[in-house]
């Protein structure tokens, strides 16, 4: 296979420091503060632009303090922070965006749009250069832009005195420094419905921590429910010409897909969380209409009052927290998301191009590839193999087990491969 030198160097830079090099120490390079970076992605089906919007300073840092200069997952984009004087990489993170999904839609072929993005970075002690990089579904860099940041810049808006929204801790295992902090936001709940929201947040949290590996690693998490009251109850549904005045501007019909529930108002989301330590965002929507969405290292959102709401929450959290891929398939047609000659970066699907990077070590000797499904059982979540059909394709993309929480709603557990991926990610954050 032909390998691009730039892609090879990118992989070495992102996936870990060179053996023998000293790891980046948090206190040497960063204050115990957050640099909130608001930026805009714009373009159409072929063009991408990255523009800086505004920088904020928050009076705490709730993110990881270890593994600062390496990535556990590649994502569809990365943010890289380099020391301006030496050029040393001192922090990086990966993510995916709704903008990149939108680029694959029919609308993007005839329209030019912009999307808000926001990420939290540790606040540097010295001048740095922050680079935002986007990649396509072939894992090729398609656009990048660097922005110089001077921590003494008077235009960095300080939010030290912004009062926090009313909130309650559902799980409190330790300090933000030691734990992974999940913030649950209310969407479409009026002020008078906040008791209902807090109850829903408790249900969602309880259901998540009933799943392994979250159950056995609960000590690694804090969960806070944040009251973000809306003027109207419910959520906007454009296909019904029903627009609601809600705190976070969420709506169904994202990209004209009925069940795709998202918000494009990332600045509103972040503003609601000012004054509260958080890393990962969950949005619960006050509606009984089925729907949701999960964008890696952005947020998870789900309707809360449908009978399948709790399973959907766990599935979508698999996307937003751990970058797990969908394991279901639609058909044989080519999709713009996965290619049979490119290994996906997600841990739970493979094209067999680089299967040794995935769960090959977990497959019992003698297992046929592809692995035949057992049609005599309703669900099968433990037998590890290489089952064809995943990433929306019936052919050429493979999943680890016959049934998993990332495939169908009625499966009660993550498969062993997804559990390992989740456990490894938690350890990456806290160890």
C-alpha cells in the first residue's frame, strides 16, 4: 500500500511521543486554568475554512493532566498546541464535527454554510501556536490553520466572575483534577420542570453506570446536572413547522433526517457551563419523540421521554465519549464515511487493512473470517470474531461480535471489544 510521508509523520506525532523523550509535565507548561477556543468551520462539499472567533479564560482546568502530548484516538480532526519558542508539542486533542458530516450531504453540494465549534485547552504559561487540523474519511489532512496565542493578550475574555448555573452533583468521586467530569445539560425544560430534569439526569446516569466498564470504573467519574431553563417546553421540529425557544437551540431534522437531533449552538452550550468544571457534555431533551446524536469530543444529545431513551443515551455516549463507530449496516452501496481500502480510526470496526491495530489479539484461534452469525440466538454479545456488516456497509467493513450496544438498542451491554476500548480510554484520562 502506498503510504504518504506526511501521513506517516502525522501519525507518529499524534499517537505518541518518541520513545525516550520526556513527557510533558502539566505544571511546567500550564496554569490551572482553561483556554476556551471558539472557532468557525465553513465551506461546502469541497471547501473547508477555519476561522478563529474568540478566546476565553476560565478559572479552572478539568481536563487530563497526563498524556498531554499524545492522542488515544485520531478522530476526524485534531487541535495541536505548540510552544511558540521551541516548537515543542505540549498538548493535543482529537474530535469530530457536524460540519464534516454536513459536507457529505446533498445540501453541501449547492450551499456554503458555517458551523460553530468550541474546545477547551489548558491555559499556557507562555506564548503558543494552536493548530486546528481537519481530516477526510481517507484519513488525509484536508485543511489546517494555526493561530498564535499570547496568554497575556488583553483580548482574551476572562470569565472568572461569571456565576455558575444552578447545578447538582449526581456522582462525586473526587476532584476535577483526579476524575473525568461529565456535565448534563437540560434542553426544553422550563424553570418549573427542573425537578423533572434532575430526575431524568439521575436516571440517565444510573443507566450509564449499569454498563461495563463504567460500572466498575465509576470511581473515575464526576457527573453534574446543570439547570439550563428554556422559555418553551419541548424541542423544535422543523418538519412540523414547530419552532421552540429553548436554551440550547436543539432541533430534530438535522441534515433533513427526521431522527437526527442536534444543536448547532455550541457557544450557547459552553456559556451554560461557565463556572462548572467539565470535560464531556450530555444534553437531555424534554421530548417523547425518538432521536439523538453523538459527536466525538463535542457532545451527546438524546430525547429523554421515549421508551428507548436510556439505551439511546448509552449508545450516543459511546460515540461522543469514546469515538465508537456505529456497528449497523444499511446496504451495499458506497458511503462517504468508510472505504474498504482504508482502516477506520474507530476501535470497534475494521476493514482488515490493519486489523492488528484492532481486536485481532482477542479473536480465538481458528475463528473463520468473516465469522458466520448464529441465527439460532436472539442476541449474542460475547463470541468475538470478525462479523461482516458495520459502518453503514453490509460488505467490506467488520464488527467484533454479532450484537453490541453500538449496533442495536435492545442489546443490554457493550461487547468485550468496546468495553476494552472504553476502559483504555478512561485509563488514558486518569492515569
